[in-house]
C-alpha cells in the first residue's frame, strides 16, 4: 500500500537537511544532501508506517501541503512510500513426492525456494 505525507525540510548551516513529518510526531530523519534527505524521508516514512501497522496502531491521516506551516527557509514536499505487509501466511501447496524427497536430501527450505521463485516471477 502506498502512503503519501507532507514532510518539512530544514536546511542546516552545514548544508545537511533535517526532516520531520508534522502528521507523524517523532518521525524524523536527516540527510547530508537534498537527494539523500529525500531518500531518508522516504525510508523514515516506510519504517514509521510499518511500525504502526505491526503495533496495530491507527495510521494518522495526511495533511494537505497547504495546511503545513513552516518556519523561514524551510520547505514542504510530499513523500510517497510503499509499505508491504511482510507477515507470514500459511498456504497449502502440492509437489510431487520425488521433488519433496530431493528437497529434503538437499536441505532446501521449500518456503525460501517458493519466496525466491515468486520474487523473481513478480519482479
């Protein structure tokens, strides 16, 4: 699922950027350059939303860019992050007995092989 939130960028004297999300108190980061700050903002957003989901907490609504107040020199930008639900689910699959025997002999994890194959197929 994609989440889009406004983020405030504050340029520090050393050229780095401090990042804060007004709708997600405590969700902060920083970047050494503007490009790095954008990357770090996206990473912080994805991790913060994942944490809220894991803890079964409510995900706050995002404010509009126009509603976000900034100090002199700061600016607001929208950041989008995709958060994937990584919880394990059980599925029943059938494979031929000979494949199962070979997988056991080889020490293969069928779950890992299936995940790798699906990742390759879906990429």
